[in-house]
């Protein structure tokens, strides 16, 4: 009888140990495993190139009084409009308002002005946040800033459709300390917090976007998403839905 009890204890301990030593996965953990609250605020940056396009041109800084951010094509980025990332094929996010445009042109240029990537993406016509990941054929070089532009297709009948916006992508590296912190983080929300504190935007927002997609009713995740966007002065579009579109698999 004692032998069976000991065997049962050993089996239970072995399972627990395997779970504890399992490698960190990008899969979303159970709700009960999520931390009660994680503060995710991105460090403040100087205002850079415009993140919002209005009509046929762009305007920098803040929108005019009375103009709603939710009615304009807007980059989800820090205030300096530089998307920092540790990936050589990062993902960019935009808020696309209600529009008659059926597609948009996306281009990326290297620091010398040479075309790196160009594609046309179909739009769903539904206001919300969309993403576009660079394909495996593109590999950003470490420490260099790449320019990109997203332009809604032009409609001669409607001048409002002539909208475009641009920004920069910069690949950076994690420090040894940051790598250790990420390896020790037990939850995706904690990972997002570490990336935010390190000033790495793409990984921060991508983790939260994936969590929000997987768990749209999770209060902790929604609070973290809103806090992140509020920290970069994008509060007005914090409640915008995530729209599935713009995937590139080449």
C-alpha cells in the first residue's frame, strides 16, 4: 500500500516538474494563470513625423481641436513614429477609418532610398486596427532606419480617399539583462511589460494584439491594451476592434 502511495506521489511530482520546466510558449496561458494586473506604458518620446493622415496630406503633432482621431488613418506607434523591433520581419499596425477605399499600397525603403518591399493589400471596409507583417523575403539590418508608406487607393470622385501616412522601422537588439528578464517572464503580459520598458514597440503591441484577439473579453488584457495606447496618446482608438486583413505570406 505504501509503495502505491509513493508511486502516486512520484508520478504527481514528475508531472508538476515537467510543467514547471516547460519552455515558455507564445500560446496564451489559462485565464487563472494571468497576473491580476500588469502596467504597460511605453516610454515617452519626442513628437516625430506625422502618425495621422488627413485628406490628401499629413499633419504633424496633435490634431486640431474638435477633430476626431477615429476618423483618420493613423499609425499605431510611439509619438516619434519610429517602430522599434527585435525582428527582421516586423509587423506594423494602423487604424483605418470607415473608407470607400478597397485597397492600399504599402512600400518600404532602405536608408539609401532603395525600394525594399512593395505590396498592395485588400481592405475590408470596416473601421478598426489592421496589421501587416513583412514577408520572409525581407530582412531588416540591425541598427538601420527604414522608411515606409501606406497609401489608400485614390478615388478621383472622392478627394477624401487620397490619404497616405508614413513612418520608420528600426531593428534593435536586446541586452543580456533584457533577454534574461524575458526568459524568466511566466506570462505574455509580463513579456509585453518588459518590451515596453525596453522601448521596443513592435513586440509590445504584437503581444497585446494577439492576446486581445484570443481573449477579447479579458479585462486585464483590454486594460493593458488601452493603457499602452493611452501612453502614446492614442486613447481615442483604444476601443477600435482588430480587423483581420493585410497578411503577407510570401
